[in-house]
C-alpha cells in the first residue's frame, strides 16, 4: 500500500466526501445555499459531539479546578461597549469597483479576484476603493420596536459571558484562585472574506477556557496551558509534525494581551491558526468592574490584599478543529490497482465506533449479527450493514472514519467468535462479544 495524498485538490475531495458520507452539507442547499454556512449531517453531528465531549472531559471532568458554564448568546449590549467590540472589533475592508467583490485589506495577497480567480485583487486591473473599517458583529433587535434603543448583538465570542459570570461561578462553586471557567457555545462574526470550507464561517462554535490567576503567577500558568493544549492535540490523534507554535510579535498582539501564542496547523491552503493561548492580564475584569461598579477583585486567606485576577485564555474553534481532523485523517491508498479513501479518525472521536457486518445474508448470520449489534450499541455508536459484498462494506466504513469492523461468518455460529478488522493496520483478530466490548472500551476511553 502506498499513500497518494494530493494537496492541490485535497480540499475539493474532502468537501465531496463530507457531502457523500453525511459529514457536512451546504446550508439551505435546496434554496441555492447560503454563503459560508454549513449543516452537519449524521456523521458530522456525531463527530462534532464527540469532539466537544473530548474537550469538555479534558477541561472539566478530569480536573478539580475548572467549572463549566453555558452563558446566553444574547447579552446586555453594554457588555460589548465595555469589552471594546463595538468600537474596535473591525476589519479593514476594500471593494473592487469592477467586480464588486469585497476583501480584507490585510488579506489581499491571499484573496482571489471575483472575475479572475487565478489572479489576486491587486493583479486583475480592477480599481480598488480606499480601506474603511467594517465592524464584524451582527446586530438584531430585542422587543417589538426596531430602533436604536432595542439594538443588541449576536455575541462574536463566548469569553465575555465567562467574565461577567466570574463572581457567580466563584461564589457558587467555592473555587479558589487559580481556577478556570470553561464554555462551549455558538459565536457569530460577519466575516468579509469567509472561506476554505468550514475554516472561516460566519456562524461557528467555540471551545474556550478562561483561567484566573494571581498576577505574580501569570507567566507560570501561561506556559502550563501552552503545554496542556499541545498534549491535548496529541491525544486527539493529530499528526504532530503538522503542528507548530506561532508567537505573536508586538505588531500582532491584541490590545488586551501581554503575550499570545497560536497553535498552527499546516492545511492544504497553508499554515493557519487552530487555537490561541493568550495572557489577557486584568484587562477584561478591570473594564467590567469599572463599567458596572461591581467589585471583581479577589481575596482569600493566602493574599493580604485584594487584586483583579489575570486571565490565561485558551480559545479553540470547534468547527475548525473538526475540519483539521478531516484534513489530517484523509488518506488515499492504492489497493489492487484501485484508489481507496480512508478517513483515519481516532476511535476517541470517530462518529461510528464499529460496524457489525454479517458475511452473507443467509445461514443465520444476519440474525446473529443483529443480536451482536443490539448488545454492543448499548455502550457504543455502531452501524449495521448487510448490503453488498463485504469488501465494499469495508470501504464504506473506511470512508466514514469507522475504526473497526466486526464480521460474523460461518465460524461465529460454531464458536461465538467474530473477526474484528482494524481500519489502519488491516489486522483481523477473532474475539467473543464480551472481548469486543472490552476492546472497544479501551480503544475509546484509554
């Protein structure tokens, strides 16, 4: 077997596979679709849920110092004035007077001309307007009257919901600093140039954790969380050779950050941010404290004076991480002169953990296979398939990212053992249903 990845059209292949196998569909497709909006199909919804559970377990269930939160999408509009989003959450936008396309000024060299995709906006001869600031927040109205007094915003990030709940979580959970608050939730940004499938969209889901520390310990915890997040991607099964750290220089640092690093992944379209780890200092709590007059300082028996906690933030996009799994897992292998597609997803997050397949549709094999399926599906997400040649059924499961196939054959009816086929090694091992249950549990949870 030999690998046959082709970077030039890899994204097109992934988009095609996602629709064919039910990972991701264009939103509102029967109406012509909606630009940069996507729906997760049966496999995609399961993969996304597994990914979020994997993150949630690492951040909350396996730790004693991080609490979970699910803040509302709609917040008091003053939150976004205080945080600086209303005044400063902008991208510089340029229009082409010829093709009417819009571009981010800072991304012109990465953009394509609306009429000549082979050329950049600066090469096609079209006249470009002067740059103007474009606020990325979506506005809507709350209540029956649509006027300036009823304007609210769709949140562009989940972090502010954590900051305004700092006291609520601290007091109700009785946590002491250092501790964190984790949240997974939808965010919305009216991106000027979304694209690259689900890499940059206008509606997306974030997995964020804000860790509150004493100002004297900020650098220690910053390095700690850089290390923890790096290990998480390794546990997720990402090819670590395609990951790197990018440190923000003085001209890149956000106004609230003391220091910042991005975990970057090498996508088919280049190295891009996958997750950010930021030292936000006391900027956020300080501004909310000033605006609301609520005392957000912290003190306990270890500290003589009250202080505004510093915040170490880890911020990952769920949709972008899922896309990374698809890109990283996609593989083409030539087998007997035929190109076969494998989606090599880790068993920890794979949407289907195992497929149950009777070798043939006779001699009692389907009936036995159905019993096995009914027994194992109590603990695992399985798929039952008795249609077509066994090789074709294996191929369908390989494309779906299913790591194991359980085949019931003639010997099964004699000794109650089945063949468990490993997608990646192609090894086949005979096991009883009890052994298979233990095997799957270890592969998924260890």
